[in-house]
C-alpha cells in the first residue's frame, strides 16, 4: 500500500477511536441503557477500542519500517551515483592515457614543440568550483626538457555580462602550481572557483616557454 494511503488509514483509525470514546461517554450518561445491557454495550466498545489501538500501533510500526527502508534506498542510490561518477572519471582517465601513448608513439611528430594531448574542464560538487585536467606533450626529438608555465583564461557569464578571469593573476606566473618542466609529457590537475551564480562557458589554455611573454601554445576548452 502506498505511504499516503497508509497515512489516511492511520488518520481514520485515530478518528474512529475518538468517536468510539465519545460514544461510550455518551452512553454512560444516557437513560436509554440500564443495568446489564448498558454494561454489555460499554464492554463491547472497550473491546473495539482496544482492537483499534492495536491496529494503530501496528500501522505505526509499519510506517517506521517503511521510512527506514526509504532511507536505505536513498543511501543506496547516493552510493550508486558516487560509484558511477568515479567510474566515469576513471574511464576518462584511461582514454587520456590511451591518447597519450598514441601521441607519444606517433611517427609524424618531427617538429619540436608542445601540444595538448587532452584537456578537460568540468564543474565540481562544490557550487562555483571547477576542476581541470590537462596533459601536455612535447613533440619532436625531445632532446631537452621544456621549461615554462601555463595560464588559464576563464570566460564566464555573470548577471548577463560576459567576463574573463585570468589564472594565475597578474605578477603570479611564477607560482609553483603553474610551472612546467617535462621532457615527454606533464599532467596538470587543478581547481578554480568562480561566483556560484556565474556560468563558465570556456577556458583558454596558454603555454609559455621560458620567460617569453607570447604564448607558444593556445587552446580553448568549451564546456557543454
């Protein structure tokens, strides 16, 4: 039986009990019943009230069990959703690894340079927080390490206005989390935050070599 029907039944039983109690009180003061007949009616009413109270207690117990089952189902659903999310991320990571291996082993990368093997940006569970994962690959001979830093330009929409946010901020390009140093490839994992009311449209990746002011590589990641 659906939970709302059970609650209706519960209400009906309560009303029935109250009604029977009222009837019994009326009968006590009524002149229509006398002697043993009056006592017999009251005894029958008391028996019915006792039965209804037992049924009411049983219904309350069933409702408690149903509520516990619903809590267990909610917990199971949340756990299942968490597992699906973890598997989705793991699958994306495996795809990135496959793409990286294919890119490293490609025979047509004759020119020395840097390319993006994979890039992903998505909202996190915390409102306004985004996570990003980028894999950079050095092409060509790879005879020396690539040294430099990267920069993110977050393009967002806030209160109907388009805005841009640069990470790291001006004068902070030397911050350790944004430094690059690799010979074959480098994975970049990080997070950034925007106003919870803002919507991130895209993120532009800029890679700088050494102390150069012009980026060696630029690529935009669009969020769906």
